[in-house]
C-alpha cells in the first residue's frame, strides 16, 4: 500500500485515501444511517504515516484492509481518535466537524476553521444533525 497513492473503497464501504507523503485518510458513512436522510454523517481518521495507520487498525497485511468495518471508525470516534463531519442536504450546505475530547468537551470546527467548544458529547446521528442545523440556522438569522 505504501507504493500506491489514490483511493480504495473496501467491501464494507470504508474508503482509504493514500497520499504521496504516506499519510492516509480513512472515511466512511455513519453505520446504519440511510442515504435517504436530509443529512449525512461521515466518520474519518487521519494517519500521518503508514505505521500509525497499521498500529491503530491493527493491520499486518494488505488483505486485512478489506475487513475494516464502519463500526471500527465509530469506536475510534468514541476513543477520541476519529472525527464526525455532519453535512445538511447531503453536502450541499456547509458542514461541521466534531471531535470528542476525554474531558467530556466536544470540539467543533466550522467551514471557516473556527473552533468552538461545547461541554457535551453527541452520540446519535440526530444529535449531530440537530446541532449542525441549529448552528447554521442561527448564523443566518
């Protein structure tokens, strides 16, 4: 995988984007969230290098990449290692990115990369959607 750059999607719907600097982005849709919703949630994990990716995902051979499941990225979010991006209207409007912190604070980045801290954690798709919708609705009022 280190020689290859580009995009690979495994049978579980997890995408792997490999870059020339050996960084890797692993991303997928929130497990079980319907494509019919008025919003989408994406889980993503960024690894600075192949070794970090292999350690976090416990990958010892390229064949194991095909078995990585979206539930594992959800687990990484709960372990403060992955982020959730919420897009209303399937990505047409701006999005918010959420990162869970160990101290029960949620770090939220908006499209301008302005960081907000919220002293609560969201664990359901609806909670992310409601916060994102309210955030952008209040920004335009």
